[in-house]
């Protein structure tokens, strides 16, 4: 531990001389430093020169890398993030690094070497925390820029604060641990405090993290049509706490982000193809030959319209029709084009079946009525019955 080494060095030096009063103590340290300078002036001079050279090279490297990063095109690109990290590299840290690299060559007293090591640790830990903050925030902003997300841009202030507090708290714990301080109790206290804060603001943080989940996972975006539970509509706004959806009937639905993610969401914008199904019924008087030819006729109409035919088949005997099923796919994300293709194929099928002599079935029902004496009254004119009877007699004769 650096702090322990510093204390040990101080204790050893104190025991070696044991001055009687503070003035003697100051004189002792002055004389010790003077003796070190006089005895190692050459090494000290070489170390100073080497340190200045290292500092100059590090500064030159930082300037060169920063210019290259800033010259690269694109905002919030990976190169831009690297440039921001380099820009946050402090000159003081470069100087401390240079001093630490050459300090051992000058053979300084233990107290001075321990002090340099202690300052070096503090500077490097905080510099790493600053780098980490810039990288994390840069990646978040890059994600926001890709989706042009206004919500995330508005939340960047809160996100920056939370990230900064977390990273610098970790940096402080690392430094205290390096100084020899027992940080177990501190870490436990911070954990308990974090749990208490989390429980107190559970609803707020739940919706906030749900909002970030929507932003980064992107199950839907603003302007896309989705179905949530039993509601459907177009996403108008994704907020930090709730999402606004304009229903197909015009109502504005405001749904909390937590509840929104707890249900199944159907995103119609990601449909690269839409399956259309037609149920077609023909009359029972249709001949078997015409029934066998009908699937090929339906397939021809779909392919002529330029869509992807799946199948056409007989499905069953209905109450008043022989039922067929036509299924085809429309490969387009625009729902208006899908409806246009569905309309076009429907009209083509109707024209082709009508021209081929098919009759479409519709629900029919025949009612028989009984007279008071129980005689059945036919649901058609008696003249037709007589004609039918005479015709039958003629055919019998």
C-alpha cells in the first residue's frame, strides 16, 4: 500500500534522527534533502532531462492523436469518441507519469519515492475514471445519434451524472484502499444506501431503465405501427417515463414504459412480407372438372399480379358452398401497397372465375310451410309444380 509505505518511510526517518523539536525536524529534512542532492546531482539532472523528454514525447503524441481524431469525418463515430478521450487527458497527469518513470533512477529518499508513488496513483486512477466516463457517454450518444432519439438526448444530463457518480465513487474507493484504509465498511454502507434509494425511487428508476431498454434494444421507433396487448396504433413519442401511441381510431394512448415492455409487442414495421388469405366458395352445382381446375386458375392470377403464390386448395364442404382457400405473400413493408396488391388480386380472381363460368356461393335457405290440415305447402308456385309433373309424366310415357 502506498500510504503504508509513506508512513513507514516517515517513521524510519524519524527513528533515525529523533529530533527534539519541530525546528530540528525541519532542519533534519532540509539537511537530508541537501545531502541527497549533493550526493546524486548527476543522477538527478539526468532524471530531470529524461522526465522532460518523456513529457514532451507524451504531449506530442497526444497532440498528434487528437488532430488525427478530429480530422476524421463523422460525429459520435468511434474515432470521434477516441478524440474526446484523448482531449480529456490532462497535462498534469502526463507530467506525473514522466516523474514516476524517472524517479527511481535518481535514488531519492524513501519518503520522496513513496510520495511520488502516492500522487501517481491518485492521478492515474482519476484519469482512468475520466476516460471511462467519456467512453461510456460517447457510446451512448453514438447510439442516440444513430436513431435520432430525442428522448435519449434529453436524458443525457441525468445519465452523465449517474455515470460520473458511479465511476468516481469507484475511483475514490480504489485510492482509499491503496492508502491502507479498510473500505469494507464503506462499500457495505454504499451498498445499503443504494438499496434504500433504489427502493424509494423504484417506480421512477423502473420506467427510466425501461426507457433506456427501448432506446437501445429498439423493439420499435417513433413513427412505427405496433400492437400492444389489445391496442394498436402508431408510436408518436418515447419519453423517460411513458410512451405515447396514437390509436387507429385517433385516441392518444399513454402507456408507462415498464408496462409496455411487460406485454407482447407486435411491430408491423418489421414485416418484410405479409401473408394474405382468401376464402372462396363456389356452388354445389360446380362440376368436378371445374373444381379440379380452380387451384391452377387461382395460382395463375397471383403470379400474373407479380406476387408470391403459396397454395390454393379445397378446404371443406360448407353449408351452402364448396370452400377453397387461396394464400399468397406480398413482399413489401408499405401497408398501402399491400392493400393495393390484395385488391388487385381479388378483382383478378373474380374476373377470371366469372369468365370461366364459376358461380360464387352465398347463403341460401328453403322454407317449407304446412297447411292447417298438415298438407305441405310448397315454397314455389303451383304452376311450376304442375309443369314439372306433366313433364315427368311425358318423360315416363
